[in-house]
C-alpha cells in the first residue's frame, strides 16, 4: 500500500532578476530525502528497431570523456560522487535489446550544493534552497542496434506521483531525492530507468570552461532578465560557462526581431511556451557542445584528463554506475554522429487557465499530458511498436483480458457510466462504477494500477492507450477498486477511442463509440507541442567553421 504523507506544494524556481519569484512555494530546507520504493528489476528485452546514431545529451558527452581515458578508472571511481538510488530496473540480458539502458539525466537547481555561492543564482543563505530539476532528460542506448535516442520531459508537467505523498510538477520530485524522480518516471510513463546522472550549475559551467568555451550563432539579439542572458549583437559569439548556463536556463526570453527599433530589451517582444522553448534551445546547445567535445579530439590523455577533472568532482550518479560501465557504453557508441540528433520532447498541453489549483494548493503554470501523442513519442523513443509494453517489451494484453473500474473525478453528469460503456465497447471487463472527489477545475484522467508487476503495468497501459487527451498512468494501490486490475478516475479533458471497424466496415459494437468530456471550444488546454521542435528565428544555434550561421 502506498503511504500518503501531508501534502507539500513546490514548484520550479528561477534565477534572480526583475520581478523574479525565487524558489516559489519551495519546501523548507535543502536536504534530499530519497523517497523511492524498491521495485523488482524485471525489464525484459525490447523489440529491435534501427534508429540513427546520435550523441544526445551532456551526459553522453561526459560518458565519452570518461571512457576515452580508460587509464583513469581508479581516478574516476574515487572522484565521482555516488548516491544510493532505489527502484532502478535491470537492463535486458538476452535478445536483440541485450544491454539496452535508459539513463536519467537531471539538471539540479540546488544552490546550497554549489561550491561557490553566486548572487546571480540566488543565495542559499537567503533562503533560495529549493531542489528542483531544471532539466529532465532520458538517454536511450541500444548497443545491439547501435542506436541512441533522447527524450526530454518538460519540467512543469503535472504528474500524479511526483512526490511520495502525491501529485506535483515533475521537477518537484528531485526534492525527495533521485529515487523519487526515478519512481515518478517509471510509474507514470512506464519507462524503465537503469542509471541516473545529476549535474548542477557548477558542473555544467566547468564542462564549458574546460573546453575553452563554446561558440553559438545568434541571429537576433536576445535577453532574459531571469537567467541573466544579454546578447545585444548578432553573429557567432564565444560563450564562457556562465554565459552558456544563461542560454540553457533562459525561459523568459525576449528578442529583437525584424521591425523592432529600440535597443532597450524592455520593449522587445516575449516568446511564448517558456518551458518548451527552453527545451528546444537546450537540444540545440547539446549538439553544439557535443561538436565542441569532438573537435577537442578525444583520446588525448592530457586534454581528456583536464576535461574529466572539471566534471567528475561534481558529478553525481547512482551507486551502481561504475567507471567500467561508462567505459563499456563508450566502446559501444564510440562512432556516434553529433550532427544528426533525434532529440524528442514529450508532447504536453499547456494549461491556459492561469495558476493551477489542485486540492486547494496553487502550483503556478502547469502542463498536462497529451494522448495519443505521448504514447507515440515514448514508443518511438524506445524503438517499440504501438502495441508493445514499454516496460518489458512484450506484447500488451487484449482489452478482453483487463478488468476496469471507472470513477467520475470531474463531477460531470453521468461521466463514469458513459466512460464505462465506451470502454466496454472496446472489449474491457467493467467492474465498479462510482464517483471520486474532484481535484480541481482542470484535471488529468488518471489510470491507476496497484502493482509494479509487469502484468499489472501492462494492463494499465492497455487502458491508457485506449484514451485520448490529458491521460496519465499512476501506481497507487489505494485508488484501485477491489476486483479490478485498473481504475480510471476521469478528468476534464479526455475521450475514449472509438472501436476499430469490423470486417464489414461498420463499428464492431452498437455501444457508444466514444465519450467526449469537453464540449467544443470549452477546453483551456493548448494543442500539444510536436515531438520534434524546430528552432525559432531568434534561437541561438551552431556556427559554421567560418563563423556563419549553422544549420
């Protein structure tokens, strides 16, 4: 049974700047308390699918650097900071996907962990002590297929299991330790995690500075009062570690585009989609950083040792991630291409209603999941087909093998019964039908399951894959009705998918084919973002060797 604790409300925090709200609603103190629960390691081989090679993210850059200097194994093992992380899954040991791993990469906002405090970031001594994850990325490595992929999860995404005591933005999970963030991703998205790597502001800046800085092309002047970014000219500009951090943390960006005559950033337009826009720029920055590492020439012991020294002392990984593991990964991916990067962003829908209130607590700006786009993005990221179990790689069971209860969680008239009828038309066995206390004006539809056993999680995925809209999984035994494998608590913006046509071309059932829970135009959720986000005209990008604008 999942223990429930008193609710804490915590959201992301920004850098100091005009009007900045530092560590809003952050929990008191800065101690990370691992909140994970032990899970059986049962990841089984996933199906083979070829993906283009790519470098992906900063974490793989670090792995490449670490592995290129095999003679420094002892040095690495004694310098890298290791922490116990519960609930990690074992990599597959046989089949086409043998050795496949998902590495959770986290960018921590902890100011109290910094070696040197900076007023620009906000000072721990002044109460800026929230521990959140600015960046949540997952690196998928498949040695058998020689494939790499990356998936970014927006930090403002509201998920049921962010905290051990319940729902929050996913960036708030890190406050309870990396185990809790691992749990949230495995339980709410069905993505098995084998290792974790965490970096803070210091480690990020040290990587860039050890490389001698990097260069990015700025097609338009840009400014961010919160991150400190202030580029008043265009062209290929050299950035040190501090300036690079300002680029990747910018999510309140203003830009001087065509037709803007004022040199005062106060009169420049603001971009929208701050959280998603930052991911877009972070992906481009990682391509630039990876190219800089490649240009540095891995394999030079002196140069490699300098780069390693600038990183490992502040790198935090799970206790099972050894230098030998890193080296083996590098040996499997030593020929990756840094210029063809299929970096994905989980599609989400931005809540346009303003500050989100959930069970009486205010969580600021949030985003919700988006089905079937999320399902498709995760399958593509893991190299699976649409009917595969993301956790084990096996085939999902048919609806006829799954029992479902339905609770009305939005207070909409007859919603539970209509939803149950539509699920029954898809072949599911229906159990209890009833009501659940609404959590807020807007709410995700949550598919609850009672065990992290592969069969129970697969049953929940079958149900979630039969729904569209703001729908998400959640491990929580206390929410599952007796006699059912899965309980659906309905939200405010979802529908049940229509049954597949029969051989004659007509629906396979006379029951209602779909249940739409919002009337046309009533939803305040924006359309979901694309899985691959294109750079905007003002976004910084790579430079050509001659200093021009890269592609």
